[in-house]
C-alpha cells in the first residue's frame, strides 16, 4: 500500500510536546506514512491547525481540566466530541488506513468511528496507562462505579482494536489476559528518548563530602510520592547531617500547590526548588548537575506494572537512581537503580544518604545506566517494532 494515511488521537498533551507520540508520528512520517495528529490546544501550542516536519496537526480547543470524577468525565467527553468531529471531517476528505488511539482515556475508540465506518480503517490501541489501576492508585476501588466503568471501556477498546501497542511486558500480559488479545497482535514499544538525548560528556562523580544534589523529573500527582521525598529531604537535613542537601523538582501536576505548601511547612525553602515544566536544555543542565535521581512512586498495582519515562531519561543522562521497589521500575533500571524495600520517608532518606556516601557505587550505576540506555532502550531500538506493528495491522 502506497503512503498509508494514519490519524493519531491523543487527549492528555499536545504534540510536539508529548515526546512519545511525536516520535511515533515522526517515525511513521519518515517511513512513508501520511500522518495527521488530533490533540488539544494549549497556551504553548495554540494553533488550531499547522504542519510541522510534514505532520499535519489538528488541535481542538482545550476544555476544563478535570479535578474530580465528574470533572474528568466532562473533560473526556469534550475531547472525544471534538476528536469525533475532526476525524469525521478528515475521513470525508481523504482515505484513512489506520487510527492510532493513545490512551487515556479508553474512550477514544468512539472518536475513531467515522474512519472505521467510512474508510474501514484499522485500529491500533497504544496503551500508555492501565486506567483501572490508575483509578485505584488515586485511592479508589476498581469495584466502585467509576472503576467498573473504566474496566468496561478498556475491554471495549481491546475488542475494538486490531493491534495493541504496549509499553512493557506487564502491559502486554494484561492485553493478552484481560484483553484476550493474541500474542501476535500485541507489540512492545517502550517509551524512550532518542540516543542524542543522552549526554555525550563524561561526568565527574562527586566525592561523599561534596555530593548532595537530588533531582526529580515528572508529574506531580498523589501516586508519585513526592511528599515522601520531601519528608526524606527533611530527615537528611535535620537528622542525618546533610545540611546542604538540595532537591530540584522538574515538572508540574495537580499536587504541586500542596507540595509547595508542604515545603514551606518543613522549612525546606532553601533546599527545594520547583522548576515547573522546562525546555530540554534546562532539563538536561539540571539533571546533569545532580548526584542522584529519585523515583519516589508509591508502590501500587499501577506503579508496579508501569514503565516510567523518567527512569529511562535518568539513565540516558547517566544518573544513578533511587526508587521504591516496583516491578517494571526495577526491570528498566536493573543495576542503574537502587530499590528501597520499605515504603517510608525514613527508608528513602537512609538509602539516599548511603548512596551519597558511596562514590564508587554511584559511578558504577551511572556508567551502567547510560550503557543500557544506548544499547537496549533508546527510541531507535523501538522504531522497528512500531513499524512492524503497522505492517501487521495494514495486512490484516
């Protein structure tokens, strides 16, 4: 088939800001596909329609950001409605061979219906999150009304899809078991930056008396455990004698106001710096200046089974990682990470203190992590599987 046309649907972030979606779109475009992306507009990306690097981007107006169950549902309905209309317009004007659904939410199959009906498009479900477990990680139950609803829509999406793209083995297992997909219809495409994201400079590992810079990169939500990290910094400063300890927090999210308030209450204003969302240049500069990267995600079904982008990015930039014990986090980091077995701020603080005191261990972890990123995880190693998934779905 010559120049197949793909529509990619993504609700939570615009492109090109969403790194994974943008790399998928770019890989497809560079390999002969015509690519259209439908995503939300934001203050940073306000244009309703534009072409970047040959990829046609349609952005719908941003609606409300859900802060409650009802609010989130309304947010999703707004997004799906706009996606449906835009998919319909595209499908009327031109052929559509594949619609690529990037969850959450597991409602995007609704927006793909115009292409499915009018153009007999194939459907790829790119499962970024396991939504029932994500709901549970926020303090709810999978058996409550919304939990059952999420499980139902996930099942419908699996059934509706011709191919599933999973970010790790745990997600693939779920697709085959809970989703009843055949193993040949599920492809693992990990989330990772390109090799050129990695630092090309050999960094000097600081001695124990000089080391004391921590960094966190990612979303600021309740399941990320940043409150435990802040408490650990207080213990490091007031009880373990690390008065000059610093923590740089890169990212944003619904918990940020609470975390900033907590920082003031713990008298850590001079130790903790909230940088927000920053450019890649500032991100790299901040991370490369740190001694240890921290992944304080609270152990839960969601965090146990999910691969976090920040872990791969830490490895690419050559930082040793300290994290709570989660299955896929440990599978990703291997010897670049040190796991905290007890899920408390004190255990986290003590592990950080010990690693800051061990210059040789930090250097070993640093070297291993960067090597593993280059040889096993970088995006260039995921492209072949992505293209294989597309070749498979088009031939079905």
